[in-house]
C-alpha cells in the first residue's frame, strides 16, 4: 500500500511539472442576431452564477499551484469575435470574484446577425494554442446552426490529432406563446452539435431548455469539465487510479 501511494504521488507530481496549468478553459458565448438583449443578459449572468457556485469554485481552486486558466469570448458572424476576459490564471477566491464581477458588468454592443459557428471554433482553438496546460477545453454555447463562414464539420476535420476538446452547451427555444415543441427542437439542435461541433476525448453536449435554464446548464457543464479525482489535496491526471 505504501508503495502504491508513493507511486501515485510521483505520477501526479510529474503530470503537474509538465505544464504551467492543469487546464485551459475557453468559454465562447453566442451573441448572434438570434440572441436578444434579455437573452444576452441571461447568458452573461448565467455564466457568472455558474462560476460562483460552490462546486465550481471548489473545482477551479482545487490546485492553485497548477491553476485553471479561464478565457471568455463572444462570437456571432465569422469576423465578429470579442475577447471579454483574456487568459487569466485563477489562483484565489479574489481572482475568481474579479472574473465574475467583470461578466456581470459587461454590457452588450451591436453585433452582426450571422451565426459563424465554425469560425467561433477556430477562434477558440487558436486561443487554446496560446497556453501550456495539461488539458485544453473549448466550451461553446449556441442557440442555432451555423449559416456563415466555414462549416463546423470542416473545422473538425482540420483538428484531427490536436490536443483539444470541444464541448457544447445547446440553448433551446424559450417557452412559446402557444404549443410547445421545445423538446423536439432542442433534440434536433443537440444532434447537430453532436455531429458537427463537439470534438475530442470525452466531448459532450449539455442542454438548456431556453436561456432561463442557462445558468443551471452551465453549472452542470463546468462541473463535468472541471471534475478531478481527489486524494487528499492531490488531483490525478486522466488514467491514474488512486490506491484504495
């Protein structure tokens, strides 16, 4: 048992030494023409609320010596990307509070109406390639299919062999005035994102049934993306099983 514990700690230490951070997480927010002012606010505040959740805080701040790097950007048409928060190592409660405050104070600026999902993927991957981390994750939110710029499926082909994971948060329609086809619509949109957008090992699609459910969906998504295997104060890299 003592030998197993020592081996586990050596493997964890080696994994930590190979990278400046344990995970780079880029969060991409859909601000295309289909997103109105109310939905924009729900999205920004929803991300802030999710980051402020105790479970997410705990996961982000688990290992401040090898921190999570966070970046947030908005996307719409192929030429319209705005970096709201550049790469920021989160090493303290105050640092996370500062990111949350910036999200809550961000106001919307006019955007083009197009939905350049493929370009949004390219922008996020380019961001991730600026970092030296053990894991590279793009977390992209969207409420519709791409209609401008490179096709997401073509972008995925270009990523073959790259050390990156792309997950998606699919936002379905809000409650309609009459009838309710939301489940069917979000199922169709989720299938599109699953086939065309997500990429890499353990990539997944999370769903929000309207922007009202965005905060809860984002929290679930972050919990899954940031989950770590903990032994005391140590987190194991993927594939390492701690001793019982």
